[in-house]
């Protein structure tokens, strides 16, 4: 599957001008590194991502726009590779990663994770060169009405390599799976490590049930990253408190266009506006994380509820 996707990317970058231009622009993108309480983060200045960071995802806007993930609305030049018969692996034309995929469900159905965790684990196992990610409908997904995953090449997100050094404690064991949490406040991170797909999926279900569902929402707010290596799945779950930080809508100098999603929580903050890239500090990232992630007290309660169910 890695080779098939490699061929898809090569073909699309030859035949699709928009994608080619955006991937070429990515090679000159500016990056800076910041340290937030001992956890390394990168900041990427990526103007093309305004389409996502600046996306209006209110019900009215979503209803009135033409869904860009529906097969009927894809540009004719965009080609896909089917996965499990009902997903379509596509090249993301607005990349953050040097190799960036969008993996929509064929049908136009709402973005939900509960019934799709096994699909996510299957994708991670099939695409071993990639990290698979899921953004909840109010946690960075720019198509909350059309179920999809994304994938980015490994070796890009700091959390991939750093998590073992930042483990706080084990939360629980479940058969062939272990659940940890990280010492990375103000981010709050649970990590499933499992040699069994079923056990990883079961642990995820327990986490899901332990998270609060906000009024008017249909699933707990979260971002999820999954990867497969050394015959094990590693799944990062970031329970969320809020969609966008106060600075997103702040006036004047306080304004900072940051709409955190899986990639940001994985350690690469995306700033589509250059002035934000230049001014953002480790303190700003800590402030944003403290608003959008669950606080330490809520995180402790979540871990307790998980333990009670195992
Ligand atoms: Zn759609």
C-alpha cells in the first residue's frame, strides 16, 4: 500500500497543478522551534492552510457549501485509491506534511469516530510510512459533515519520537494493550500501545465512554493520532475542552489565527498568517493549549473513570 500511495502522489503532482504548486511552496515554508514546559513544538508558517484554519464550520455555512470531499465534487484531475471499499485515499492539495493524504468515506455522512476506530487502526497498519489522524467535528475538521481521516508521513510530528520520554504513568493494562498518560500539561494526552488491534479498539471505546459529551454535541471533543510500528499500534488521544482559543477572535494585537487540530497537538503549530508566525511564543502556545485541552483536574477525573471501567 505504501508503494501504491507513493505512485498516486507522483502521478497527482505531475497532472494536478494546484497540488503541485502547493507542495512546491511547502519546501520553502518557514519553521521555528519552541519549547513549552520541556515539550518541543515547531511552528510552521503555511499560508495555504488559511482554507482550514480560517474555515467557517457553523451549520449554516456547511449546509450551503458544496462538500469538497464528496466524490461528485472532486476536481476531475483528482484521483484516489480505494481502501476497505468505502474509503478513498486522496492527495491533500493543501499540505502541511511533505506527503499529506485525505481519506474520506465514499458516502456523505457525519464526521464521527466511534464506529471507525478499527478503520483507523487498519489504515495505520496498511500505511506504515504514515501517521493517521482524526479531527473531531468541532476540533479542527474543516468538513464536519463528511467523515474522513488524514495521514501525514512519519518523521514530521515531534510527538512520534518524544512520547516515550514524556510518559507520566500507566493508567491501565487491558490484555495486550497498555494505556499511558503523558507529563505534558497544558496539553492532555492519553497513549494506547497495543500489539492487538481488538484490544486497542476496546481501550479506545473505554476512553470514549469516559469523556464528557458537551451539550448539543454528538461525540466527546477529541483529536486522535494513530501509527503502527514494530508490530504495535500507538494511538494518541487528546481530549478537548474547546474548539478555538480566545486569540482566534481577539481584536488587534491579541489576535492570533490558530485553530488547533491533531497536527498542532502532535507538536506542529500551523500559522497561516505571517505576523502570527513571527510573534508567536512558547507562552502563547501554552495559553492556547490550556484553553483547548482539558485541564489537569478534568484529566484526572477522566483517568479515574477509565480505571473504573477496566
Ligand atoms: Zn460530502
